[in-house]
């Protein structure tokens, strides 16, 4: 049985797609570094070391958008793209886990 088909990505410019990809790269690394989650320090150290280059790539994606005249982020469209790419789960790893009730 095949897994359910994901909804299609919304139409994005190449620069917007690059922005989304680089943003999720940074989010994934921050999720690995999050001290509120269990894990070993070496994994966090490796993620922290990679973070600088991924953050620079995110900056470059935003710079390219700005240079091309794309001065506005279309939030609803980009949010749809993030949802299709599992952004809700991936960004949840960055948040502080809920405490005991």
C-alpha cells in the first residue's frame, strides 16, 4: 500500500523555495541543539558547528530575494509550503517541551 499523497507545494519563485529550504535546515539544527530535549552533547555540538554555514545560506537566500526585488514575504503561501514540508513538526522541536502538569 502506498502512503497518502501529499498536497502539492504552492507555486513559489526559485528564491522563495530556497528560503523555505534554508529556513528548515536551520530549524532542524536548532531542534537538535535544543537543551530541553534528551540527547547527547556530541550531537548538539555537531549541529551547532553546522549552524553557522546554514544560517549564512539562509541569509544569502533572503539577500537574493531582496536583490531581485522580492521585498515582501507572502506569509500564507510560504506557510502552506512549510506545512507540506512537515514544518509544523520540525519547528516544534525548537520549542521548550511542556512541563509536568
